[in-house]
C-alpha cells in the first residue's frame, strides 16, 4: 500500500512541477521578420507523427506538432498541450488540456483529437510502427473536451515517455508523404520530398507565436554541400552536420560560431552471442580492451565525443554512475584471448587466432571507424573482414541477427525500458531488439520488474543493477556518445542544444539586431 | 604476308604513333607498380597513425597521409594492383564469354544466332553501371564480385563484334575454299576464321580495360568495390572527398592516377586501331 502511495505522490509532484513551469505563460516578444535556413544531413522518411520513426522526421515534427507533454534533457516531463496530468492509480492517468489550443487551420484542439490520434496508432490496420509503445492502453476516455483519461491494462512505467507524440486532428488520414496539420509553433507551407520543407510561423500557437517568421529546412546529405552553404551564408544553422575535421575551416567565416553540448546517442559494438567465438565473455572483453576508443574520440571525432559506459548517457536519470571503466589495454586483451584458448599461431605474424566479420553501413565515418577497429583487432590477433552494406541490407541483417560484429547507434532513448527491448531473452528478433541473443535470467527478472515499477527512485536502482551486469557480461560494448555540435550564424540566438537534438527551441530563436546584423 | 611480317608491321606502326608509345610506357609502369608493389611502397599501406591523419606531403610521406594516417603513396601503388586486376580480369572474362557466344552465333547462324543476339539485346537494355551496382549489392563487395558484375554485361560487346566479323569472314573465298576441301567446322573456325577476326577485338579489349578500371573506381567510390583495408583508387577518392577543402591531395592524387591510366589505355588502343586498320593495309 505504501508503495502505491509513494508512486502516486511522485506522479502528483511531477504534475505540480509541470503546471508551475513557465513555458505555459510565455510573453510575446517583438517578432522577427528574418528567414532561418537550417540544413539536415538527410531527409525525413515520414512527417506524420503517428508513423514517423526517423530522426529527421521527428525533428521536423518538433517544430510543427505539439504533444501532450515534452521531456527535458534529464527525461523529466514538461507541459505542452496538457497543462498538467495526474496518475490516479498506476493504471490510470488523467491529462488536462490547456484552454483554447488551436490547430494550424484554426480548429480547436480537443480531447477527441488526442483520443483519435492514439486510437489511430493502436488500430492494427494502420500499421503504425509505434503501436507496441501504446499496447498497454486499454481505454481512452474523454469525459469533456479538455480531459483525457488513459486506462492501462497493467502498470507501465514507460507510458509517460510515450506521450511525447504529436497530436493531429481527429479523422486525419495518412496521406502518403504530405504532413498532416498540427498545433506546433510552425505550419508547413511547402514540402518538397528529399529537398526541403518550408515552414511559417503559426500566429495562434498556444505557447506564444515564434519570433522568426520563416524557417526553411534543406535536406543536404553531402557534407561538402553543407560546408559550402554554411560558408556562403545560404544556410545559417546546422546541428551535427559538419564533419569534425572541417569545423576549423567552416569557422574561418567570421559570421559563424560553434557551440558544443553533451549528446545522448550511444554508439556501440554489437556481438552475436550465438557465435562460437563471441559466446565466450572473455573474447568479448578482449575485443573491448583491444579497441582504443580514446584515440578514436580524440582523432576521428576531434574530441567531440565522450566515452560511453552504458546505453544511457551520463546525464540521463537512470544512468548508473558507478560502472567500472574499461580502458584500452592490448596486452590484457591478448592475455584474455590466450586464457580463452585462442593462441596466436605465429605471434606477430600474419596468421590470426580466428576470423570475424564486422558489418557496418556505408556511411564514410562509420567505415573509417571500422577500418581503425579492424587494424586494432588485427594487432590483437583477430582478423576482421569489414562488410560495408547498403543501409537497408545492413539494418535488415542486424535485425535478423545475421552478423558476428556490428556497430550502430541507439538514438532517442527516452526510457530505460530500452533494456527490456534490447536484452530480455524473450525479445530476440523479429519481435524485439535482443539481436545478439543475450540470455541472463537475472536481467530478465530486473527489466520486467523495471517496467512495472512506477517509482523513479526504485527504477533507478533496478536499472543500475542491469547496467552493472551488462558491463560485466558485455553483450554489447558501449563505445562513445557524440557531443552535439551546433554551427550557426552568430546573429542567431535562442537555440538550446539538448542531448537528444531537439529542435523545439527554434520557436524561441531570434536574429539579434546589432552591428553584425548588417553583414 | 607471313604472320611475322604482319606483327612487325603493326609494331612499326604503333611505334610511329606517339600517343600509343606514351600510353604503352604508362601501361608498363602501371604493370610494374602492380607486380612490385610490396617492394616499391615505402610503407605498409594499412599501417595507421591516427594522430597524423590528413597531413600534407612531407619528406617521409611524399604524397601525404589519409585520415587514418596511412601513407598515400603506398596506398596508390598498392591500389594499382586492384585496377590492373580488375582491368585485365574483367576483359579476360568478358572476352572468353564473348568469344564463345560470338563465335557460336556467327558460325552457326540461324536459330543459335537469333537466340544469343536477342539475349545480348536484352542485356544491353540494362544500364551497365546500374546492373553492376545491383550485382555487387547482392553479392557483397569483393574483387571477385566486381569481376563478375563487370563481366556480366562486358561480354556482350565482344560477342557482337566477333559475330559480325565471323559473318563477314565466313563468306570470304578462302573460307569457302577451306570448307570445300572438307575442313571440319571446329578447325575452320579456329584456324581460318578467328585469327582473321581478332584485330578489332584486341583494339576493343584495350579500351575495355580502361572502361573496367573506371567502372571499378565507380563501384569502389560507392563502397561496392574491394573490401577494406585493400586500397583501391576509387575508394581512396571516396574516402578523401569529405576533406576536399582541407586536404585536396587525398582526392586529386588517386583521381589523377585513374585519369592517366585510362588515358594511357585509350591512347594505346587508338594506336593499335590505326595500326591494325584493315582498310589502311589494303592501300
């Protein structure tokens, strides 16, 4: 009983914090008439909040759509469409919508739109990739136009993280690639697939109209083109789109400045634990010890990366700060391989202890990293064949568990429940993301307990244990977390770099008037 | 003309063709570089020095270092091996298939000819490089698969050329005479027809090597060529293109190597064509 009270109290506290947050009553500032041009290193696949799973689509949606709540950098909920929420019980959450919120076409946003958005995702016929996130929703009730009640079939701690989903008007169909109407700070004027999207300020935005009138997002996959456009001034904001080696050259343009902040996307090396070599934890540890992550972070990332020790970034609330560090130690790696029974047949000679295949995408930087890892493992006596595959083939192989070694980046981890998805023994592909086939009854028990527990303190302890176990077993080897690097026009102010590369703060941006403005 | 004098005449004509001589010289150098790469290269082409990545030319590294600090000159020399292997390998494989198919089509004519030539038409309807991309995407990047991908369409040109030659030659009097005295078909083809049909094929093959080298560079540029860390000129351009503005030598050096090699083969091909031109010989 005390447990339930504890959970309820913490939920109410969150709601109170949320309601007190200042975003709800932002003052109107003098509007800016300028045009902001942002460049993305790729184009979105979908910009329908009910379907989009890609990073670029999500980032556009942060400017065009509003959700019930938003999350801050540490994973704490902030109000957006909902002025507050209350967990009446671990299986019932009530959201109270703000008064007078409107969609871009002037229609009022009501509880029916919220219900319909989630009902659409839950309808199997619509094949939304987000359906599994909301499967614990048993019922959505709308007692009045401003109240939404979610009833869950069982306590599900990651539920709140799932409420960061753009709301669309009731009855909106999925219309191919054209983006549906939203209630965010910017409306879509024109969308040219794979080329650019043109946005203009939505005067009726519930958080106060944005200050810059026009925003254009260009999709520029070529790093040289982004570099040139930035230098020329035809793009004035790029987040994580300038090669680390090119940053000094881009800043030769005195109108540009760079800002840096910690990131949250963890790159990791995945092992296939069904493999006869990699099933041995000593071999996995030896591989980890043979890779000089510090050298890669220092040279290939030019220091714009921090070493990772878990799939969660250090600033995230559930991150365990007491994970023993794993440092580059090639001698220890060789000793471990010997101990595991893999002798080097000819010492420093060309014959390897054994051979492995490393799969990676065709991204140039990833291939470069693969070449470094290949060389470092060669020195430890492991021959590595790099297979650099087209993205679709690569990702499908990884999802099927068809690999020995691979490297990928976890993007957008909003809740530690990721550990259930990625390491529970029942989550092997195709249902889950336990691609390496990791099995540990203790981890199974902990990650199941973690998703049912609603007290954040208790969850933190549970996932702390999970992270400790995984740092010992190494079913994946966390490599590094890239820092977020913003290159912008020096007149632009107001963009807040968040660990998860959120573009929500574009609405707060402005062109500072000053002597540089005339340039 | 005896065979000896024909060869001498061709050699003399090629020697008079300045472009062909220059081309021949470059081709010889290229072959030497490819064969002697481990002796010529100053460094191990795979040896990395991350901290000195992107360095420009220096006394120890004449052409500079790539992003991973690998010696560019050593990679260039070793890269010649891939280019030579793909150039010669693709042409040999294509020629072998083309020779078989073309001879059969030209010699037997009729239904066999019809069948093979329609097959060739169908294959020609594919854009070459796209088919090669599709094949290497499915089979995975490796030297062998590049050879397969480039030969999959490469043989068609040779087959058509040989067929045309045979159709023309088989009606000539000396062939008719050989046939009349009862020469068996295989011998007729081998001794009387093919040797007389081969000149334009040799010229075409020389250009074919150049085309194969460019195609391999293209596939490697797209990451579909030989697997790393084996250096390939196309892959070197691809690796360097992100640093065009800070280390242009990473792309220009292998780019020049491809250009000079392709030009050399084309000049040599031009010279051979002029030298072997039947019409010229008739005067």
